[in-house]
């Protein structure tokens, strides 16, 4: 199997340490990942197809799966003079509260330029309903929504990666703990992966506010809630480290990663 990616890396929104784990897992399973390549077309054959790459290279395959993202299907949706504006990419233009240019018309979900995630669409709908009810709700903060990627091993993250935090001007402290030392992961026989926490570095060098939580490994899409709450409540490392984690669980790896950032690691 070969994965062809036009961008410089797979999983472009993910922290580099998470991407590395996925790539290593793919390599062990015989999956080749090629980045920075463009597909120009293909030629069908009786038993498959020949994929043409930019530069003239060709790959023969018996099956091709295309995953190139989605775009909003809004052509013809609105009549002239409706007051609702559609941009050049097909997204309906909205303000921070999801109001369109027409009175009493809102737009949410995949037709607007926000993360194309079902749970984000639900959250936007809740904001709109609260607005209709006169509750003056805050819009969804798209920089701190949870992301779940159902590859194997799974990936889940919220908030800043190490590189994006630095690009945003933060001095950061990070810590990583691997599932290889987690009792529940050993029981499941799925020890690939890690948890990484990115925190703001205080003036004294200690770890302060939690900026991002990144996970790759067994069932991590089910484990992100603690990290999501920490990032969105702007909790500090010291505050989160106080919470007791049940044992043996996969989720205790998040707790141990946070605890290690206080200088008092549980297992070293």
C-alpha cells in the first residue's frame, strides 16, 4: 500500500511527535508514505489502474482510494437578492454569531468556513438556537475544538501543537509519555503511541497553563475529554496534576504526563 500526500507531511494539523508515531506504525505494517507528490491522473486497466504522478512517474494499483477533502455544495442554493453572500470557495459568509447577510438567517456546519467536523456543527447549532432564544451565547472557539482521526493507531488532539504554540509567541514546556509503559495498553496488546502535553513556560521555568494535548495510540479518541477540559478551562499543569487517575486505565497516561511536568513524576 502507498499513501500519496501533496502536502509536506501527513496529518498536517498534528504535532510532529504524533505524526512520527503514525508513520512508524505504517512503515512496520508495510505501508509506504510519500509526501510532497501530486497526482495528475490515472489510466484504467483490466485489473486496476495506473496512477500518474507529477514529473512522469507512474504507479500501478488494483485499487485507488481518493481522499482530497470536501467543499460546500452551495451552487444554486440561494436565489438572487436573498441577502446571503457566498464566497469564491462556495462558503456562506457569516459573522462570529453565524448570522448571514439576511435578517433571521443563520448558517452553520459544512457550508461555512469552520472545521468540517460533526461535533463542531452540533456546537454551532446550539449557539444559533441560544441566539434565537435571546441568550447571547459565545461562538465556538475553533482553535480549541477536539479533533479525532480514526486511523490506526488513532489520533486525538486539542489546542496548540508544540510548533504552533511557538509560532504564536509562547515559550513552552512539553512532556511525552508512551503507552509502552501503560498497564492497560499492555493488557490490550496495543502499546504503540504516546501522550504529549504542551504548556506555557512560566518566568521561573515551570509549566503553567495547558496549551495543547496530543494523543496517538489505542482508543485515544475516547480519552481526549480530560485534555479538552484542561485546554478550554485554561487550567494549569499544577491544577490538573491534582486529579487522581484510575488504574489500570489508558487515560492515566494523560495524568502521568501532566504530573511529570510538576517535577514529581510517578514512574520516572
